[in-house]
């Protein structure tokens, strides 16, 4: 292996950072023979490139990498958090403002859940925010059917195994009763698939409404369903330590809050 192959970044990652496609999508584009590096067509993503390399896509120079950006999005009920849905259901990405760039979701919310979903144009930010090692708490307002007592949650607060999968200790508080239901505030640190719903089911409670209200320092606040707000570059730098994040667009040019 040459020195050049040891240094730089993978070509698919560079294409993804330029906003061409996801890394997987970039690998497909490369396999189709649409990418040239220094005038030579490539068909494998197993190549590292550096700042001095000239990359073209379909004969045109690759755009400069986009500055890392992050958006808060109030995901409404009934949308799936995938780029495409095999059942033809409407996705989160179908509902975003037309002037939004290509974005990735940080984690997911299932079709029957609502609330805060983070969106980013940067795969590195996505992976970083999804890591349990960040220690960021995801908080949910959860309505369950029944009249639970505080002692019912002792096991979940210590951590449990559900269907062979271990869930880390949860922060759970009972807020109020509402007829035949109870409202809880639940904090988790990993965000495994349907973790809150499955944890509640393991102690005999059925979730009939779930709203994510915060993800680490980012909060839903008074956003309306379908609304999109960009995180200011200064906040992004402060929270993620991104020294190279450039100022976001002028507020007047940012995607406005929308309702679906």
C-alpha cells in the first residue's frame, strides 16, 4: 500500500461531505464510474484522497465541502424516519422545506412518536451525536395507560434486559394523572430501537403518546409540529467543539417554521 493510501480521507466520505450523497450513495456513484481523481476514472471506494487531489463527478469539479450545520425539527405523528419507505408511507424528508439541503437524521423516532428530531448535513456530526459515549440524555414526555406507582419503575431505574437486550438505567418521574392515563418524564442515554415503549411494556404499561422534548442541550421548546429551526453556528461550536463551523445563513434566509 502506498503512503497516499494511508493518508487523507476515503473518497466516499469526501463526496458525502460535499453534499453529493450519503456515503453509501457515494459508493454506488463511484461503482458506476462517474468519479475521476486526477483525471483517472475510479470504480472502487477503497481510495484515500487529500487536499491536492482533483476530483470530478460527471466531468464537473467537486464542490467544496459544506460547513457543518444542524437543525431542530418537530417530527409530527405518522411520518417514518427513513429516506425511502418500502410501504410507500410519507417520510420525514418528504415533509421538509424545499430549500433545505440534503440532510441526515440523528437517530430515529418511530411512526407513532413525535417531537424533537435532529437533522444534519454532516455524517461526522450524526455519528458523534448518536454515540452513547456522548452521555447526552434524550428526554421524553410519555403518556401511559394505567395508574403506575413510583415503585413500579425501580427495576428500570437500575437497568433491565428486555428480549435479550440490555437497557441502561433510565431516569423516570411521574408528572400527573389524567383520567385513565399517567404522564411521565423519561430520560435515556442510548436511544435503542423503541426503547421507551419496550421498557414500559416490560412492566405492563402501554404507551399511547410519546414526545421527545430534548436531545442533550437541544430542546423542542415551543416549536409546532412540522417546524424546522437551524441551530446557530456559535451554539454548534460551543456544544460540539467545532472550531471550523462557519456562521449559518442570515436568519432571514433560514428555513422558516412550517406546518404540514
